[in-house]
């Protein structure tokens, strides 16, 4: 693929991601995507067979970038396992472009919406969630080894924490408040500390 081709495809994916965050997948029309991205219809169909295929690609691209971030935070950043995990979850409360970072999660945004509409998109979301929980579990393992985390089962703890944070993010969206996320942060500390 040429640089221009890859840039065009990535531009469409990035534009679609932002539209999905603001409107949802079903409400985002193809005409709106093309107009916002300033690309012709032929460019869209050059890369994607359908809107559903495009949705799968947006999800896959999102998780590809997310896993890179997790590698940076959990493996390449100095500190104990507990410090690395708390740093990760504290980032959910930060703001970027006027939006709480937790509210940019595609699992929260699309989980209920597309699970009944598209098995392939649901499976792509599930695959991404499993990648995240696996990375959290590996970081918990690091914390167990360095003595900063008390856990008997890293994967079970990772699942519990990720489910806690997904629920807190949903409640934060409903209440338009960071309080559910702050509660999740406090619960995370309690669950992991010795």
C-alpha cells in the first residue's frame, strides 16, 4: 500500500471513530462520514466492503492503538505493578479535547448498540476486551512478583477490575459526573493493595 493510500484509509478510520463517539454507529450515515472526511464514495468502497466492514476496521484499529498504549504503560514505564496499574486507571479520569478519556472507550460506546446488530463487530469488541484484560492481568502478575499487589488470580482480578471500570464509565456517562470513576479508582486501590 502506498503512503497516500494508507493515509487516506487511516483518515477515514479516524474520522469514523470521532463520529461514532459523538453519534453512535447506527446514527452515523455514510454520506456524513464521507463529507466530514472529505473523501469520495469510491475511496470508502476501495477500503471497505460495507458499513459493517468499516465498523469492524474502526474497532480493530482502535484496539491496535490501545494495546500499544498498554504496552507503554504496563511494560515500558518504570514503577511497581501497582503504580503502573493505578497510573492506567487514573488516566480514565483525565480530559482530552473536552471529553473524559473514559468516555472515548468503544466498548462502552458500541457494546450494547452493535451486539444485537452485528456478530462480527461484537466479536471484534470482545477480542479487544480480552486483549485489554490480558494486559491488565500481566501487569497484576508484575505487581505480585514485585510485592506491590496482593492477588490470588491475576486474570480473575483483571476481569473484575475491567468490568468495574466499564460499569463506572457507563454510570459516569449517565450521571454526567466523574464520581463513578473516582469510586472505581478507590475500589481498585482497595482490591489490589496488600
